[in-house]
C-alpha cells in the first residue's frame, strides 16, 4: 500500500507538471539520445582482488570493447542520455565465484530520461534504468544465497532465478521482481554469456537436496535442543522435558516428510532441483504435504538450486580474460525510455558478439 501511495503521488506530481509547465517543441520520450562517459573512478582502484589491480590496463581494453558494442547496437538511445562507466568495483563472494583469483570487473550504463523543463528538453538528473555487465562474477544474475543450508552445513548453495528462454543462444533469466508482491513495479532480465558446453555453476539434484535436508535436520535439532538445555536451570525440569519432547516429535515429523518426499520423487531424483521459492529453510520441508508433487517446479517458473563450478574456469587463460559474463538490464514499468532499452536488448543487441570476447 505504501508503494502504491508513493507511486500515485509521483504520477500526480508528474501530471501537474505536464499540465502547467511550458510546452516543449519535441516529445522527450521520442528524442534520440547521446552517449556520455562517467569519469572512470572505478579504474582508480577500490578494495578489489590484487589480480584485478595487476591487470588494470588489459581490463580497460576489454571494457572498451564492451562499451563499443552497447553503443553500436543502440547509437541513439530513444528518450535517454546514456552514461557509461568502466569499473573495478566488484561484487563477488566465495559462495558464487568459481575462482575469485580471476579478475572481476564490470561495465555500467545508466539511461537518464529526457524530460520537458520550462520549454526545454533535457536529461533528468536521476534514473532507475540501467545495464550492468559483470565479467567473471555472479553479481547481476539475480541469485539468492541459501543462508540456512550454507551456515549450518558449511555449504555454498544458491538459487538462480527462472529461466525464460534464450537470447543469441544464451540463457535468459528473470529475477525476482522488486516492490510489493501483488504489484511489482520493476523487473529486470539477466543473460549468461558462457563458454560452449560449460556453465559456471553445477545443478544440485533432487536426491542431493533431500540428502541436504537430512543433514540440516540433524544440525537444527541439535541447535534447538542446545537452546532448551541452556535454559534448563532457569525454567525447570518439567519445562525442559516438555520442550525436549516437542523438539523430538517436530524433527521426527521433518525426517518422515523427507522420507516420503524422496519416495514420491523416486523416479526424478537425478533431475535438477528447481525450487518454488528463491530461498528454502527447514520450515519449508516441515510444512510440505508429502503426498502432493508440489515441492519442485519447472525451470521457467522456479529457482534452480546450484553450486559454483570450480572446474569451469580455464586455468591456462590469463587471469584478466573474460571467462563468463552476466548482462542485466532494468525495466521499470511505465517508463518509456526503459521500454525502448528493453526492446533494443531483446530485438537488436547481438549477445553473440559478447560471446566472442570469451575466446580472445
């Protein structure tokens, strides 16, 4: 509700400005834009991996090639001034990165919408329409870390968002919409540029997932019981015995659910685990009906459970070279310049040319 009120307020102000401002000789939303360069502050150095800093000159050349491609396929962005930046500012982590010793860097393009202001069409000072391209990193993929499994079992699991076909032969993902669940105001797409026949992640099978749940149940039961034991002196023996029995029955039920679900999916245990939500916990297995096949779903609707693939990175390649890329663009609803950008990315941009950078 809060988001709707804010949106309504913004629309009202925008309408008021349209009605009472001085008209412009051309429509801002159809004006052909230009490209500008942000200062390359990212290349000046942030807290990044030493390898990335070592190959700053080579990285800059790769990013120059990437910039040229975005300009080539959208030379006059409709309704926007496009501002791009090369950056060493990275968002990698030890869970998703196949090998953090490889240089990790990114291209950022912001599309600032034209507006009519006092009879003049000019670019607005802020935008929520972006393109991000991350080299050798998962940051713009829309992935979600599986915190409970990872913390309890020292795992490195994460989910990828629903896969929605391909662009240029590469898989397209649609991450979780932002905003209210019943009224999302922003969507964004990700495309994975990868080496032929290889992926920088490894799917977790349904059978493996049930094995992980058995292990998680063991760890969480001990955690719950330890919490009860720590309060034994203060709460008394009757309380301690009652809570101990409750936890015992709770986890007996959880293990029984895992057993029945494994039986229900026994012919599919080697298939990838595509989850219905982006993050799972012990509670999800506890409340699941083990007689209904509703625990998993299909790739275009669900969130694939994966680990990073350490075997993906070619160790014979120089550390600065791109080995995979994630391209993400944001598409705020009802934003004309964002819709124009989305059209370019879906219909004109050649992702195969980005793929060629992986082989140089």
